[in-house]
């Protein structure tokens, strides 16, 4: 089997594919003010283009694809996209990251279309704070949580709950989030807020480091899991009395990028080598027909040689990432 490696011997088996920039939420740390169509005039990739794209990555050894956005469930053809990817030879896992607003109705058809792993963003368990952070006026927290229950019932595994830590907004809720994982097999992942072009003021006011949280978990009897070969960037903690687990994602920590195993493609078919990189490699011109695959593969391989060792967030540089809705986090 072919494999994709970069100049630093990192192996890439995981593709995050954004299928839309659009979002129906306006999370204060991600899309303050909400989505504007004017930001992104080009149409997103069509299912046939996605088929060609994923087939090429699978040929290069990618075995896991995550659908993300924007909000991926806003695409009317999300089930067709999921099915296309899950039927691609070589793809073993199809995952989705969603804000959960359509999860209750979509859990069953997504599972039937071959999606088995799920990340749901739930930034607060307090309905008012949830509204304040997400600006999701028509989607109450209760609806998102019933979607998570439906996904648990369907058998999605793992189910990860993404919580972006925000000082003075949700950082007092850590005990409630942790308690959720006592009886349910959910993996709660606390994510350190990342600076983007659009969230400077919020970052200055609400960024909180995840370091003290790791120390607190260890004090409370959580055990840090040894890292395995293809693990992502989260530091994982388990506890004998809890069915779920806790993950901590610390993008500002030293060595965070050393275990990078993921590549990203934007909804318009640009290969993004680093979430906070400067340059994209346009792949769309090579997605029209499967006969273009050799050229497409060559493009991906040669672009990968340019993948940087690390982002430069600690130097205050966040590349061309306006917000994470444009690439999927
Ligand atoms: N709309 C979907 C959702 O919210 O799950 C998928 C896209 S969203 C960009 C993917 C993840 O990125 C979410 O868990 C979100 O909380 C996270 N995210 C967005 N902006 C972020 C930021 N500035 N720092 C850290 N995480 C961020
Ligand atoms: Fe939308 Fe997800 Fe960004 Fe929130 S985090 S604005 S749900 S893309």
C-alpha cells in the first residue's frame, strides 16, 4: 500500500474534507456575526468531484475521512457524499463533525450511509450560555443533546464532544462536562481556543490555557493514556469509574505538530497543508474525471513536500485562516 509522508517523516492517513463554508450558527470564537455568502462565492465540490478526490487520497494510503465545514449537514446531498466516500475502496472510517442541529433526524441515515464516528460541538450545558456562545437562536441546546442521544442509540463510536474552553464563559462548567462521561460512552474534548483573523478581541479576553486542566484531571484520579502510533493531537485521560474519557487539545503546547497525521481540503477543493498555513494547492482542476488521477496524485505528493514542521501560532501568525468555518478546525 502506498503511503503519504512529508519531509519530516510524518505519515498522513487522515483527510479532513470541508464540504461547505456555510454555517447556521455564529459561534463567537469562530464566525462572529454569522456566515455571509459574499465571503465564499465559488460553489463547493460536487459529489462526483469528491469521489475522484477521495479515491486519489485512498490510493495514497488515506483510510479515514472526516466531513466537516462550516456545518456539513447544511448540504442537501450530505448523505450522497457520505455514501460515496464510505464506498471508496481503502476508506475504513468515515467521520463527521457537526454542531448537532440536524443530528436527531440525520443520525440514522448518516449511519446507514456509512458514517460511524461523530464529533459534536457542545460548548455549554447551560441553555443560556449555549445560546450566547453559538448565537443559535433557533436551535436550543436540548435539540443538540437529543441528537447526541440518538447517535449513541444508533451505535456511532467514538462520539466525541468538542468543547472550546472560554475563560469566564464556560470554564466553570468543567465538572458538568466531566460528569456527562460517567454514565455515557462520550469522549469530552476540551479544546484550547485558537487565534484567527476574526477572533482577536475574543481571544484576548477569553483564551485560557489547558495546562492547569491536565494537572487537575490527574489530581482527580484520571490516568493519562499512553499515545499510540496513529493518535491525533489530543492528550487522552481515562478513569475506572467513567464510561467515557476526556481529551485535551493544546495547540499552543510545545511539540503539538509533531504527531500531525492529517491533511485538509477546503470545500472548493484546495489542499491546505496546515490549518494555519499560508498557501493552498488547488486540486479542483484535476477532479473532473477519474482519468486525471495520476496528475492529481502527483500534485498531492509534491505539495506535501512543502508541509511546514509546525504552525506559528505562538509567534502570533495564523496564516490565511480567516476563521475555522472556512476549513473545519
Ligand atoms: N460546524 C461544525 C462544528 O461546529 O462542529 C464543524 C466545523 S467547526 C469549524 C469544527 C470545530 O472547530 C468545532 O468543534 C469548533 O468548536 C472548533 N473551532 C472553531 N473555531 C475554533 C477556534 N478558533 N479555536 C478552537 N476551536 C475552534
Ligand atoms: Fe459554525 Fe461550527 Fe464555526 Fe460554530 S464552530 S460557527 S457551528 S462552523
